[in-house]
C-alpha cells in the first residue's frame, strides 16, 4: 500500500518540475508578467509555485494540467481574489475528472473548487 502512496507523490514531483520549466520558459511568459510575478514573490506577496503545489496535494491528488496566477479582479467569487493574487490549478484526478482548485497566492490557503469558465 505504501507503494501506491509514494508513486503519485513521485509523479507529482516530476510534474511540478515540468510545470515550473514551462511557466518560466521565456517564449511562454511575457516579460512584464514574469517580472511582476518575480517582484511580488521577492517582496513576500506571493508564495512559490512549489508551496502552492504542496497545498494542492493536501486537498486533491492528481496530475497538474495547468497553473495560472490570476490578478485581482472585482468579479471573482472569493474576496481574497478580489483583493489579491490567486493561483488556479487544473488537476486530472485519479478518477479521470478535471478539477480546478483555487488558492490564495499570498497565504496558500485553499479557497475552493472553481467552476469551469
């Protein structure tokens, strides 16, 4: 039974590295967005993607399909996302469902499951 638990964590680790590589590759990230995210991270306003992925694993197991750092918007359902940045993680669950999880980017707090837009 421990093999079953270790294998998904190992795979999530590899996926986290791949997601970081994709998110930080220059052709896929606009310079302004990258600089903004870096500045916010260095000032302590954002947690690292690694920390957010750790929080996500505590909520839902699965394969990371997509990660988005969302800017504050007044039309968001969660007050935390109206005032500050939020991470949206799209996961493929072991059951084959796609779930979108929302986290406060500053605290890592799980806010809820987001409806697909």
